[in-house]
C-alpha cells in the first residue's frame, strides 16, 4: 500500500483527529474515503457503510422529532440539547466559545443517568 504525506497545520490535524476519534476511526481511515472521492472517475461520490448508517439515522431522527414536537415539546427540547452536547463532545459539531458541554438541559452527563 502506498503512503501519502501531506503537511497541514496543527489546528486542522487536531480537528481531524478529534472527529476521527468520535467516529471510532484513525485519521487515515477517516480521510481515505475523501481521497477516493477526489480520485473517482467522473467525479462520482464514493459512499461508505457509515454514510448508509448515517442516512438511516437521520431519517429515523426526523420521524421521531416530528412525532415528539406536538406531543412532548419539552422532552424534545431536552433531547435535542443532549444530542448537540454529544455531537460537540465527539467533535462533530462546532463548540461555541464559552459553551458548557455539561450545562443542565435536564440531562445529566454522568454515566447511568438518562436525564428523564
């Protein structure tokens, strides 16, 4: 297998590393599909199994949110806040300066508590 060396600034590498860690991948595993996409004939997108899983989860999320919005708006609000916190912790959502990732949204960040 060939090796590719690319120089990037430290901040970019740290963000890539954080996102890869959140996805349970090495930086190489995370970047490889992007390189495949860039080199694909005809400019087609190279899908991975993770893309399929993500698409299904997004559809499921949309269905749940639609169902919850009218029946339990406060539960929906707390769940969405908890979801954003989890995405930020995994490097999948930008962290606002001064944002408290463990802020009380009715959800405890300690293990074993679901915040219900």
